[in-house]
């Protein structure tokens, strides 16, 4: 669940655009992908810890309802295409790895995938599985962009991908809301 949710949500996301920019700038895919892995692992571990802590204070029905509403919110958010801000264009001249770790960690703060990680950790309370899944999904979604760069990104049907991601979040939201209703009956 964590893997597929984040892999689909990442398509066309600002951090994927950042990966494309870093790949074009440095032309060193392995250090960039390693930076994506390290930054995502750290960011999603923090998000997962927050999610686990939140999950402990909510009843199962309330937790399912909160996650369900959050996923539906993510469905709406996924319909809005991301763009890189001005800060992302100013990548330091440090190594490809270090620049990726710093830029990617910062770009992930408050991102759809980080919020999804909080929600998934709250719902499933298995921190290692959730963080491993979300991190693997993030790396999988960014690897083609890093390795194939601009040629690949020009061929992606981003609008369709946003609709698929939105649909996935909507379905997940409905599933959690139905679970919440069944727990209260």
C-alpha cells in the first residue's frame, strides 16, 4: 500500500521535477539516486514517526475517518500540477549527492508524499514497513527521470498520471471512510 501510493503520487510531483533538474545539471545518475534515497529515508522516517504517534491517540474508527478524509484531500491535491520554485533553480555547486540530499529533503517537507507517509504510518502502525514502502516508491518513481532525463519526461502523459494518482487516493479515501463507518456500527 505504501509503495504503490507514493510511487503513483510522485508522478509529476515537484520532487520528480527536481530530480530531472539535478540529472540535467550534474549528469551523474547514481549519486543523485543515492541522494534521493537518503533524503527520502530521513524525511519519511520523521513523517512515519509523527504518523505513528498520532495513530496512538485516535480510536480506530476516528483514525480511519481522518486517514480517509486526508486521502480524499490528497486526491484533490494530486489534480494540481507542481512546478519548481525559484529556490530549486539555484542548486549549489556541491557534489551531486550532497546537493540532492539537501534539495530533496527540503522539497519533501509538506509534500504530498510526506503527508501520505504520515497518514499511512498512522493507519498501519508498522513504521519500518511504511517507511520502506514509501521510500522504495519514491526511488522507483524518480529513477527513470534521473537516468533518462529530459527525453523521458517529455513523453510522460502528466495530466493522465495526475488523474490516475487522484483516482488512487480517492479510492483509498473511500476505503478508509467505509472502514470507519463499519467500526462505529
